[in-house]
């Protein structure tokens, strides 16, 4: 969907800004908000660019940097931490050869940390895009990543 | 509900979908069809059944038999043996029925669960408004609109003793009364569904398992305070909750339960969903209001409170999901009925999530005042793999670490206060002997450091200082004075932070260091080996 079409779905009121930013980001193949996006939102809602930038950077679900096809968000809340999420993060970083907040050079994976995903019964857990994975072990991680690499 | 001889409920939530619930459901429908049983047996999607970590979970009614770890290939057997021939498949049944999954008919046993908020979760199809109505849904709304004045609704809620379930425990009826009496024609109801407290997913289960109950609670609140617009602010990560809630709202409009002139009584009310975008601080009511208005979600100065100056400076009630979900039962059955549950000053029930090293991680609803020991060892099944209990983190990240000697605390607002603890969000994270308190405190401080919104100095700088200190201790580079310094910093944050985020760090910091000081001191030795902290 084009940027203008997305904007037109919402009335130009400030209370819709989070919906609009979500929608723009979800429709971007690189899962991020570009400078042009922010400018368009500022124009549409009639607020300064700095305002939109301020909102977009406040919330952790928005990214101003291009991200991979698969965004891996590992839960690092105490519940997952207790069940070994550090091992999972370590394993992912090693497998993908990237640090937290980085994207692999083939543009496939971005590794991020997330606050509680609310699926603590299967800790440690993570999300890849909208899908939840739980009861993770380093072995399971290797399988999941391999699967995703094949799917590309 | 149509009459069928059996119902198969498929628990559909992020956890079970991940384990293949959708595939199992499809297969069930196919197998039932192929045996010509479609008219007799109905397959229903439902919210979670409160059983965690056990793959796809099914319940077959009327027997109330639970099947766990069900794979699509197990389905033909269940259909053939159980549904057709009436012989339950033993090897797939839940081996030891966890107490929380006790059938509702057996309530009354010593280890009873009392389900008020979750009475329908896992029993009805949350996407079907007719099922909610069939089990007595929207009766409270009808009763209120046709036979009660708004003031009487408030009076009933006040009499019931209901207190906010989001953490602070403020009397709900009083909040409503303040808002009703506040000046102005335009008033709002906001449901706080920005559930971000680590280890908590009770609100998600209400949103996904019984969305109409929440809507009914909001409608009753709106009628009572004189609002005609309501918002549900749901955290952005809860995709399924948003979808189910939207469906419920759409259906309510179709049935004339939302919109203009509801049930022909002249009462009009609209509800809209707003989606968050990942900020823990937005669980604080004024930060949530800021976010809803389209700003950075930073807290406001209080007073004035939202009851007089809330959304767009209009009088506003902000209530947690669980709080609102209590209201329909109170109005329907009366305050006297509600007060029979719980303790004198903490009435009703509380929903808890039990997590960590317990046998049955998951969700329960029990009366206020239930001892913590009973929750962990009866409902949670105790510590798994024969390990020993070490500590429980009660109330979420902004909660306290309790050692074994403090487990007899009764879980209600006032008793916990005596232990300098809080009910918080109702999360109970249980740790066995292998867990390291230094490492756990590190995880909590890191979380707060990340989520501090940056508005006030004590919290912004305090969380950073605490993180540096705990890292030092973790690495074996700390000194004993660092431990006292951490308590001192968190005390200053408690006294001077702008909102509860910075104010509450004192609870985990102080309780961890005071109750497990020996372990912290051991970590000061560079040579000390800790599996969790040093690798």
C-alpha cells in the first residue's frame, strides 16, 4: 500500500499517530519508518517533524533503521531470564554473527531484545515477526534459524 | 448455545497456536465430519485453559476430560475412542489433574478455585457473543440500565469493596464516584490493557478468553459515571487480544449493546481500541493517557488526578482489565454476594500467574487472602524436578523477593503491606535452589534501566547507577559498601521519582539484598564461582 493511502485510512488527528506509525512500518518490507514516512506523518497531522520523531523513538516497537525480513525479538524479562534466555541470546548472536540491534548482511535477520511477551508459561520465549516460539533451547534455536534460512 | 451431546474445546492462545492448536482443530473438525458426528459434537475455540507448557490442550465436555500435548495425528484416536465409543484415551489425558484445572463443579473442596473473572474463559467461544449471552452475559447491564440509577451502581461497587487490580489497589467505587461528581459534561472510561509487568499475562487471558465481560464492565462504568466514550488501550505486542476485542466490539454494536440508545434506555456509549507500541511506563495511568492522546508516553504530574483532569483534561476513569471484569458479577449478584469471597478489606478473588521452576506454570483465580505457600505448592504443584524452593518474586519486576520463611503471608492488599510487599500484577515467579539472586536482581534492574522514560532525574540516573553497581557485584568487583549504596539509591528514587516506575525499584532491590545478603556477599569474592553470573 502506498504511503498516502495508509494515511488516508485515519482521520488527521493526533490520537491516531501510533496507529499510523504501526501501519506504515508494517507495510514497509524493511520493517522500519523512513525519514520520508515521518515527514509525511508530520504534514498529515500538522505537527513538527521533531514531534513525530520524538514519538517514534519513544516506543520500542518502532525502528528508524531498516531491519531484516525476520525480526527476532528475544524476551529478556526476569521470567525468561530465570529460565535461561541469556543462553538463547548468546546462541542467536553466535549463529547469526551479529550483535543486538543489528541486521545480518543478507538482510534476512535482525536480532532484538524485547520486554515481557506475556507467554511466560513457555519461557524462555521469543517472537519472529508475529509468531511466538517458546521452551527454547540452543538446539531448538539452530533448527528454527535453519528453517527460516531455507524459507527465504 | 445449541444442544449437542459433547463439546470439544480447543485452547487457542499464542502458546498453543505455537504448539499446533490450529492444525489440531482442523483435523478434529475433519475427523468428526468424516464420522458423521458434526451434528452431535461441536468443536469450539476458547481462550487459554490455564495450563501452560503442555502443548495443545483440549477439553471434552460434559466429562471435563483434559488432553494435553495433542498432536494432529492423535486426533483420530480421540475421535474414534472417546467421542464415538466413549472411552477416554488415557495416555493423552493430563496425568495428574493440576488443582487449577479442577472442574468448576468441584469448587468447595479445600483446594478450590473460585472463578469470577475467569468464569467463562476456557468455557465459551470468545468470538461468539451469543455464547456470552447464553451464560448470563449482559444481564448485569440490562439490570443496571432498567432498574438502577447511576448512583446506585456506584454505591453497589463501593459496597462490594472492589479494589483496583492493576497494582495500586485503589477502591474502584470511590474512583467512579469522584469522576461522576467531577465537573464537566464529557467524561471518559479507559481500560488499561497495557499489560507489561514482566511475568504477567492475566489480562491477556481475559481479553482473549472473555472479551465481552470486559466490555460489559466498561459499559457499567460508563453508565455509572456518565461517560459516552470509552477506550481500551492494548499493548502493541498483543495481536490476538486486539483481534478478539475488535470482534467483540463489532458484535456488540450489531446487537445494539453499543452505540446509540442501548436497549432502548436512552443510554449511549461507544468503545474504541487504541494500540500501544512498546513502553512499560504507559501502564502508569497518566502516561497511558498521554500516549492515547498521541504523545510520548510520559507520566503527568499528580494532582490533579485523572478523575478530574484525565483524557483531554476531562474527568476520566482508568481501570485495569481485571478490575472491570469483576464488575458485571458484582452488579448481577450484588455486593453482599461478592463480599463473601476474600477478606474483609480485600474482597473478591485475584488472578495470579505462577511461573518459573514450578511443576504447573500457568494461571489461577483464587480468593483474596490465600496464603502464598498454598498458591505455590498446591496450585503450582511445588518445585519441579525434586529441587528445593529458594525464593518467589511476587508482584512482577516491581515486586519483592520472598524467602521460604515468609511464604505464609496471606495474599491480599493489607497483609502484604505488613511484609513490605505488594500484590502488584499478581505475577509469582518461583525460583529453585539453582537460581542466583544477584543475577535475578541484575535482570530486574536492567529492565527498569531500559524502561525508564527519562522524564525525571532520580529514575533516569538512578537506574543507570544501580545497573553499574549490580554489574560490578556480578563480576566480583564489588565491595560490601556497594550493596548498601544500592539500597540507598533505590530509597532516594522511592522518595523523589516522578511516577511509580522509579518509586518501586526499592522493593526488588531491598528485598533481594536484605533477604539474601549472604549470597550477595559471596559474589564480592572474585574467586567465587557462579553458574549464572560468571561464564
